[in-house]
C-alpha cells in the first residue's frame, strides 16, 4: 500500500528527475556540433590548400615552358636564317636582356654569316630554382652541336648550362636575364 493512500492502489515509484539525462544529451549535442564545425573548417582549409597547390603547379609549368622555349631559341641559331633565329629569342625576352640582345643582333648576324655557324640543340633538363607570383629563376641544361668554318663544317658537341631569370608581364613569362653557368 502506498503511504497515505486508501489502499488497493498499486505502488508506483515517484518520478525521477531527468536532469542528469538532459545534461548528458545536451553535452553530446554540443560535442557533435563542435565536431561538425571543426570538420567543416578542415574541409575548407584542405580545399583552399589544394587550390593554392594547383595554382603553384600551373605557375611552375608555365615558368618551365617559357624558360625551355627561350633556352632552345637561344641555342638554335642558323647563319642562313639568322633573323628568324634572333626574332625567336627576342620574342621571349624583356627588360635588360631584350635591350642587350637587340643592340648586339647586328653583330651576331654578321659573325654567324662570316663563320657560317649553325647551332642546334635541345634542353635536356630544366628546373625551377625560385618562383613567386611575378618572377622566377630557372636552370637549364642543353645538349647540342655547333658547326662552322672553324669546325670544318662538321658538327661538334656543345653542352651549355643556362640560368634564366624570368618575370611575368601581361600574363606571359619573359626572360629578363640570361647567363651561362658552370
């Protein structure tokens, strides 16, 4: 019989407070919400990092392509088509390199013609040494031949190592400095 009851009624337990259960559910909900926010942040950061890496890869590819094109133009020059050879180099040049190359092109043409020089080669390796949003440095290794009056018109092996400093101008990577390196 329930205390204070008339009798004949079933005994039921007093309702327990659900305070502990409510606190536990609140804590679990809060932890799940925090995990969702943190997960969202990680997804955003990963996406941003991948986008940045893709941009960097594109930049590296563009820099290597421009440096390779310029180096090959520089080492492939013919006396019988000297102006076309000079124009190819000039097309990828800018700044002080362009000025220096333009000012010496008449003399280069004359020397090429007098010596009947033909240089032929390829870039066999190129690597980016440094790059940022608007400048880059590339080292290129070339392998080729030169034939002229001094070689009796026979091709002789010539290998060069070039350092090209490039700048981004109007969406194009152009060489503003080129030097031979050991």
